[in-house]
C-alpha cells in the first residue's frame, strides 16, 4: 500500500482500496455483532415466553352458561366425586414470622406435640400439618371412594404421606423413615376418641377435595351477614370453572373475600382463595394445579411399613394420654384446611393457652364474620404461660412479646397479637378475645364486656 | 501435557484422512472420538472420576459404622433424620438408596465442579497448551470444533454421574441388603423397577449439569488460561449456590441453574411429580441455548494466537 503517491489515478485507486478495506472491517464487525445477536435473541425469546405465556393463559376465561349463586352452591352440594387424584398447591400467608421454628419451639412445649420428647414420633400428623400454616406447599391427593384416601405433603427430596385404606390409617415420613399407625378397631376403647373416629371417615370422604371441604366450611357461614355471588368463570388446572365469591357484609372483619372456583362439570371446588380486607396477597390460596377424575391405581393406597422404619402405634400414644388432640388435628388436616389454619394461628398466638385452660370459659360475642370468641383463662398477668405453667416458657413468652401490640381501653390494658387474619387480645386481667376481626373491633368487644 | 499432545498428534492425521474420504458426519464423529479419547486419557479426568467414585463408598462405610451397633434408624433422637443428604435414613435397609444418597451428596458440589473443570479446560486449555491452532488448521471449522467440545463435556457429565451411581450401587450391594424398596410416597416397588428409577435419576442428574457445562464452555472461550476458566466456572457455581440460599432473592431463584437440581428426587415419588423435573430440564436447555450461542459468537470471532 502506498497511499501518499502523488499520481492522481493511483490516489483514486487507493481511496477505493481504503474504502473497500474500511467496508470489510465494518462488515466483519457487523458480522461479529450479528453473532452476538443469537444469544441475545435467545434470552429475549425466553424472557418473552416466561412473561407472556401466563398472561395469555390467564386471559382466556372459558365461556360457560350463566348460573345463579344458589344453583352453583347446590351443584357443590350435589357433587359426588368419588375418584379423583391430582396436585394441590397451598399458599398460606398469615403474616406470621416463620412458623417452622415456632412449631419446633411449641412442639417441645406442648405435651401433645408430635415432635416433642423421645417418645414422640416424627411421623405423627399434628406437627407436620402445622407446617401447612405458613409458606407454599405442594400436596398430592388421591381418593377412591370413602375407604381409600391418600394425601402427601411434598418436601425437598422427602415426602410426608397420610394413607387411609379401609380400617388402617398410616402416616409415613420419608425423611426420618418413621411410621405412625392407627386403626379403627383400636379406637373403640376411648369414648371420645371413638366419637372422633366415627366422624373421621365422613370427613375424609371428602379428602378428594381438600378445596371442597373448604367450600363447605365457608358456605356454612352463609346467612344475612354474607353476600354470595357468581363472578364470572376461570380456568383451574385446565378445567372450566365458575367463580363463587363470598364476601362479609359486616364491617370489622379481617376477611375481605373468599373466592371458590367450582368445576363446571362435576361441581367439585378446585380452588379456594381467601383475601384479607387489608388487601395484599391472599391469606390462604389452595387449589388444584392438576386434577384427574380417573380411578387412581390400587397400589397407591397400599402401605406396608418399610423395613427398618420406626413404627409408632396410635395405641401407644393413647396410653400416654395425648392421642386425642392428635386426632383432632389430623381430622382437621384431612378435612378443613382453614380450620387447621385458624387453629394453627391460634396455636401460634395463644401458645398452649388453648390446651392448658381448655375451652371452659368460652363465650362468643356477635355473629357471622365478626364473631369474637372470649374466654377467661383466670391467669393474672395476661400473658400466655405466665400463670400456672411457666416452666421453660421464656422462649415462647419472649417471642410473643415481640409480636404483640400494647393496647389500652375501658377494660384496662392488654396485648394484641396480630396476624393478617386472626387477631387475639390478651387483657391483663386474664381474658382472651380472639376473632377474624380488626384490632379496634376486639378492643370494642372488650370494652363492651366490662 | 506432552502425553496430551502426542495423543492429539496421533489422532489428527487419522481424523484428517477421514475428512478427505467422507467429509461431514463421519468426520465430525472422528473429531468427537479423538476429543473423547484425549479427554478421558488425561490423568486429571481419571483422578476426578476416582474422587467421584470414592464419595459413595465413604458415605456407605460411614453409615455402616454409624449403624453397626444394630440400631437401624438413620435419624438421631428427636427425629433428626431430615439432616444430611436426602434418603440417608433408608440406606441401612436397602443398599439401592445409597445410589440416591450419593447422587444427592455429589450433585451440589462434586459433580458440577468436575464438569466445570472439564468444560473450562475445553477451549482455554487448548489455547494454553498451544494446540488450539493446530485443531483449527484441520478443516474442522470452529462451529464444529465447539460442538464437539460441548458434546465431549456432556459425555463427561453422563460418565461422571454413572460412575457415582455404579460405585454407589456396588458399595450398597456389598455393605447393605438389597430388595424391594419403598418410594418416598410410601408405596412399594420391585427391585428391578428401583434399578430403572435409579438409572432415570442418574440421567436426570446428568441432565442437570447441562447448564453449567454450557456456562463453563462460554467462559472457556473468553480466556486463554485454562486455570482461569476452571476457577471462574467453579467460582460462579459457588456464588450461585450461595445466592440460591438468600431468601430476599426469592424472585430470582427459579432462574438459577442450580435451583431445581434436587428435583431428581421427585422420580422416587409415586406418582412421579414431574413439574419440577420439567422446569429443571427447561432451565438447563435455556442455559445451554444462551451460553452455547454466546460461546459460539465469541469463539467465531476470537483471535487464535496460540
């Protein structure tokens, strides 16, 4: 190359060569840049897919014939789904700190805590089902008629299963390889236990239907305090469903709305959502992500304790006198999740108060959604565990103190423990007011009671 | 290194003559074979596989000694069986569970580290040793060379996983009884089906490593230092695993390549829970597409001076 020669024609040639070279460099650079477009495009397409697919999937509400709320409720009641299996996702956000740790600390406190002490079994249902009260959980459910149900709580590389097959009730915790076993026959001796047990098959008849139990529970509350409407349609687990919305008419309730997706063909509730009045994410959101109305394979319900597994019989626990509450909780777990949740949150807030004092002094104030439960613990100081049984309660006390809000009123003073759904007021003279109502409503109730 | 170069030198004329005869598929296969032979003949590779094979044996012996006094429950007092790698409580009852435990124990670190070493070395190692330009002198084309390198790394993923599984199966069979096994859902499956599931799990674990293999290959095209590429890949692996533990980054977690790694355990459920497995495969495919094409874009334009 000789760009500085003075010949005119050569200069023109040089300019052309230079231009061509520059062009080449540019095009090489362009090609280089174009290659990087490939990964960038892949990222873009992936992001668009992730972002847009759920939006599209959600927009296609199915077109179903109009139906009144009454008809829809009847459809739910008439629903007779005997065989169903599927995956249920439950998200609970009660506004509590991590309940896992709390459950552990309570577990060691509660005389009936499943994980407490050496005699307990990690496979006992009570402690495990308490886990459902916070976070997101995936369950696999299967049912085949009234005699065979299975409910599995999926964990990371482990699973907790409750299997009801005929007279046997098994619970298996794969992480610790422990088994819990109860039979119908073994129940008869204890009258209360027997009664519970008689109910259990009925309750578990509807296990298919974790959401069904929830819906029935909610529909029980329907009266003049409640508005029930059908609010369009939606798709749940690939099935067309009606959306039933239940809203409290009264003020003061923490419940904003309950929405239930009901399968348009079978009438089986597929999704249950409870949104708080304060707004934000749903407190309870339970629904099928996959559902199949075919007959589950018989082997699903077969259970033989694996070799080497530690088996705890319910009878053994009965001897130590703790068995009833376990079953109460189990039934609740199999049946109504929201009862379980409110129970759990009461446990959380009220510690072992419920257990210690029983429900002797229980009164209810008001009705409908803003019902407030009142009971007198008789314990001065107001704080749970501060009275009669204070052994080792320091941890729980400290924890509860950090959660509570001090309030004052005509009734004196007390502490309010708040969750997003249930609020509990402990007055300093030992009374407890609890309900799915706002803090102000609790204080008002306490004032009125004085 | 001289060993590597001689084996490479032996392989090249053979590959070149094949290229002359039947260019295309057969040629690619020749290149792939020579890459495989080179990779698996390295002492480094053999040592890595040896370490991987030792892990299940160590776990097996530890469990055997721990439970040698006759107590058969793996969990400590208070139901502490949830600690330690998954499935560890069941090993004493069925040796096949050692396969699952070993894979669960090696997947978070040992396996991806080994893959990171191989993938990071793929291009940068050649450049470092001065052999990369000889590879490109042959009419291979850079795209094909890169694909071959990636295929070799993927083969290593499968081989490494199978080495862990096979060693665990052997140790499990020697130390513990075998037989029908209980899935984590509580149902019973025959030993043959258990073996089949073990194979599926091994494949799922191997597939879980696709993402880090692609990432390692991309990093390998960025530098001429094999060590730097390996260190960066393994460093990224550790960083991502730490970030995956931080609850505040919850929204990002589903996009970390390691997030669904433990989903292989879902194959031991009855019925199998596919959701997370599918998510894992989709995520690995995405990583392979993104970093594979990024590696291609970089490698096509790279100045090869060594």
